[in-house]
C-alpha cells in the first residue's frame, strides 16, 4: 500500500511539473504583456523600466528557471504583476477561503436536497413526484447560472428589496449566491441517485432481502441507498476540489471577492504570476482529489492495487 | 473527510455571522449633522455610497496607473493644487500648496506649502512632495507615471537611469517650500501637480512596507480629506474622514463606501435599490429605466475619451493620404451615433476632447473650432484619386481592407459589421473585420500588422497638449507611424510658449494640420449620463475636477 501511494505521489508531482511548464510557456507565447491592460501604450522608457524591474526583459527560459527556483527554494509563486505588492500564494489562500464558503454551502445543500429528491423520484417512478423532480433537474442543468443570478438579484434585491445586491461579509450576502450555485448539484445528484437506485432495486439481492421479510424501509436504507450512493462519492471528490476555485459568474454578479474572478482576469491582464498560480492551484487540488479517490478505491476494491 | 468539511463550513458560516454582529448596528450621528450648506440642512448620517467598476491595482500612486485607484487617491492624498468645478468652470485652487509662483519665463516654480498633517499625525513637509516626485521618476520603483513629468530638469535622464535622482530639478528650500526647476518653460506644468506623478509620499512608510506599500489598507498613510479604513479586495473600500486634514471642518462626510462592482447589471440594480447613491450610465437601455425613477437627478456630460479610427501609414494602401481621407470622409458620424449607440455620445471630428480648457482662456474647443473642415470632398473620388496615385487601377472592388478591432464582444462585432457595410456602400471596397482579444490587438497594431483599427484615447491631464503630444513623431502611442516635422515643430513651440493665446493658436494649427493628413479619424467624443438621488448634494460636474468627495454631503435622505 505504501509503495502504491508513494508511486502515486511521484506521478502527481510529475503531472504538476508538466502542467506548470506547459502553462508557463503557453502564456508567454500569447501576444501582449502585463502592461496591455492599461488600454494604452506607455512610452518606451516606462515600459523598459517596468520590464527590467519584473525580469520580463529576460528570455522566457531564464524566466522559467527563476520562477522554478523561487517555487522550489522559497515555495513562492511570486508577486502579482497586475496588483503590485500582492503575493500570489497568499492571494490564492485568501481568495479561495472566500470562495469556499458559498461554494461549500451550495454543494452541501445541493447534495442533501439532490439525494432526497433522487430517492423520492426513484420510489415514485413514473408518477407525479418523479416528474416534478426530473423537471427541476432539467431546469438545474439547462438554465445558465448568469441568467438565474441576474433574475434572483432583480427579484430579491431590486423588486422586493429583501437582500443586498452585492457585497461580502454579512450572512445575508451569501443567500443568493448559494441559491444560484446549489441548483446544479441538486440536479446532478437527483438524477444520479435516482438512476443508481433504480439500478440497485432491480438487483437479485434486493429481491432476496424482501423475500427474507426485511421491512421496506430497511431495504431502502441498508441495501439500496448504501449501494446507490457509492458512485456519488466519486463525483463528490471532483466537486469538492472545485469549490475552492470558485465561480467566475456568480462571484462577479454578487461582488464576492473570491478566486473565480482571477481565473479569467489574470489571463486577460497577462498577469503571468497569477495565471501560473491559479493554474497550479487548480491542478494541484484536482490531482490531490484524484489521489484521495484512488486511495479510497484501492481500500474498497483490492483488484485496483494488484498492478 | 466529509465530516471535516461540514465542520469547516459551519465554522465559516458562524464566523461570518459573528463578524456581522460585531459590526454594530447603531447609526452614528455625524459631527457635521445639522449644519447648513447652501440652504440645505445636513442629515445625521453622512455616508456616501459609491462604486468602482474594478479593483484598483494598488494605492501606491506611482506603481498604479488606473482610474479606479485614482478615484481613491484624490480622496486620501493632498496634491499641491486641485481643480474645482465652480459653477461649470474648472478653477485651479490651492490644496497642499497655499500659494505658488513661477519666475518670469515659467521655468522655475516655487510652492509654499500650508500646515497640514498626515493621517498618523506627522507634519507634511516639502520633502514628502519631493520624495513622491523622485519615486515617480525612479527607474527602479516600478513607476508607470514618470513620463508625465520628464519636463522637470533632468527628469528624462533620471527616469532612464542615466542620472542620479539627486540631480533632479526638485529642491526642498525648507519644510514648507518646494522649488521645481524645469528643463524648459512648460506652460501646462501646473496641470501636472494633481496627477499621480506629483503626489506626496512618506519615505518612512514606503520603505517600511517595501513592495507591499499601498497593496493593503494598512500599508499606506495619506494626507488628504479621507483615510483608508478597510479594503476588502475586489469587494469594497471604505474611507473615513481624516480628522488631521487641514480643511477637515469643511469636509462633511464621515464615510465614503466604494463598492467594487464589476458586473454591469449588478451595478444598475444597486443604484435602482439605493445601495449606491449615484451611477454613470453609458448606454440607452439603462437611461430609460432611470429617467422614469422618482427623486433621481440626471446630468449629461461630455467626458474626455475620444473614440477614433487610425490608419497604418506604412501600409501599401494607407500610406496614401487620399485613401486615408476617403475612409475618413465615408463616415457619417451622426449615423454612427444613431445606428450603433442609439443616440448616445457626441459626434466629433476633432482630436482634443470637448471639455479640455487652456490655461485661463477657457474651453479650447471654442477657440479652435470643430475641425469639420479638415476632411472634405467626395469619398469615392478621393479613393479613386488615391488608387490612381498608387497605380491600383480604378476598380475599388479589387481592394480588400482589414479593419482590426481590440475586443471580442458582440457590441464590437456589430461596430465592425456596420463599417463593413458603410465602406462597401460608399467606397465599393471589401472590408474584413478582424476581432482580437485586447493584448493581441496591441501587439498587432504596435508591430504594424494592421491597416485600419479602432481605439479609445483618454486625455492624461487638462491641457490640449496632453492629447496632441500623443501624435508627435517620436511618441508611438498610437501606432500610425505618421511623422510630420511641421507638426512636431508647432508642438515644440507650444510646449514652451507661455502666452495662452499664442499657445492656443499653435495647437489649433497643429491639430488642424494633423487631422488634414488623416493619420487618424476621430469619430466620437464619449458622453456620460450620471444619475444621483436628490439627497446627494454637491457632486462635481466636471471630468477634470480633482476635489474628490470632500465637498459632497447628504441632505434629506
């Protein structure tokens, strides 16, 4: 087992290195530079001073070596080029700890409601509760989040004036964002749980359990749900890593100072250090989540460890 | 793992709730409550809620270069002088400097500072202003604003690192007297005193925080009417009144909240429900919504941005003046405004924006005229003449021209397609629209890999020279590659001429000359419509006003 985990960690580091290197050279190959956002051309001397200060006048490969050195010796991703004086590593932690609040609550809520709805739908297959749940699920998957966010904002902040339009720090600030963000997980889990439950309920061992005289409730609780829920855990792994990176659209509309914004803006601004930071951060979370899932699988299923 | 996550989330939610409770709900009664200004009695609560459309990059005056940071800086820093909008006229008023004078030819300026204190209680000295200027020009400070003040003696040499900062023409005579020597007489020099390049900075604070100076609310000290209280990145900046400010008794607001709202519909929703007290609108759809709103005042402005087309004068086709003129003459500005902007913005054929004034003479545009006469003639004839000169025959349909745009929005696509149609109908040429992301656009135009392009230029400071300088042969700011010795000479004269009347004539001549050769084609002077609730008083009506929020107050909310 130890050997297995060690090997996985080596793979993980290798993957991260490849992602970092690829991102670094790709982002330097797109036209423009961190001064492009200024919407105007600054005079030659000003540009030259700026490039020299941030080492952008050096060849790209040298910049990569300097970057790697900083990362490996000091664990530093450098200073943001767009926002002078802000350390990228620190920014990642600050902003992702904001994103995780609405993201986490939405996922938790989505999971609970989604699973419940899925159960209801499965137990009432092809009856009206099933149709209602599946209608909600389709809505949750098809309505774009920016439409939903703008609509909710208009209804609750402008029309009824019950909730603040934008802002951060008060409990009422997260209600609308969570409402927007949880619709998609509700839809996903409702559909997932429903189809898995239907699949499990048609298995022979359920028939056996029923034949033994186990009550309907216990059949669902002990046999159906347990088995139907397993694939959802796999899904959850990826989604948990996603809540740290935030949502660009929802954060923008509700003025939440999360990390989602920087995934898009850093590229538009050619904020090289921030691009690398966000990419490496997202990649590391994802790879780490995969590692955990793999370990979990190998614990559950010995066949995976064999190779 | 799941249990842990739940615990973390619950803890987070609880922390948020606690933080909200700790904030305290009771309304504070302002010290200025009950005062009467212009016949209005001030409310108990003096809080102005406004907004920024983007996060300031930094509050370090020299490292930043964005308008968002500037909106904060005019409130927390005290420039030597400020511009105040007094009944529709831009007047330069004393601020950090109580008075100032120049020698006869305008090459040496002496500023007499008033007694003022930094927000932390220290006295403001001439050295603080001198240090700010040196930082702006220091090639190692990461400054983006040094170019504005290379007119200071040895400024260019210091900025390029050839000379030490001690050689700079900035001299501290005593604690309250600052003397600045210029390379040449510079008539518009006083207009630079309230730009980022000449704001004061505290050397001890800058050195204490190093690279992180100005990156957080706690890492900066100012000497303006307000101080930074909190800065939640990408969410909100809260300013509180600076009791140490020299004119604090005439600052009415206790708090200015700058909400950072990136999203347009969120911004207008915020104004609609009163979360912010005023908003500027740049399109007609929102205009209709707010025009029908009660207790809301509307104010229309011409702002200082010019939207224009520019031509690559090194391109085989656009090297020809008549071809450029043909493309300029083909544009019907009123139709552009109606078709693309639904009547918003002002049709504009000149280069210097409408609100710009020249010294004490008043509005420059009124003196210089509208420049409509710079391009005349039938577009098709101009085109055919140009084609003949270039030996391209007489069939415009053989020409294919690329129109390069910097942006990928639907709006810009419509803009490109409109002109595709116009140039096809009026000139008979084929136009290919090339939409690029902004960075790519800059890279393409700068390297001359384009024919005709579209851009916006906003003036740096309130003098026509700031705009005209952009087109000098050596500037390269708008990459037309157009050069003209006569134009450069006229501007060189204008840059040292101390008589405003003569300067106006020189600049008018230069502007006329440049537009007649058509390296660029101005199309629009940007307009803004500002809506504000009627309880919000004393907002400035000038785009050049640098008073910040110190005159604003709340009455009758």
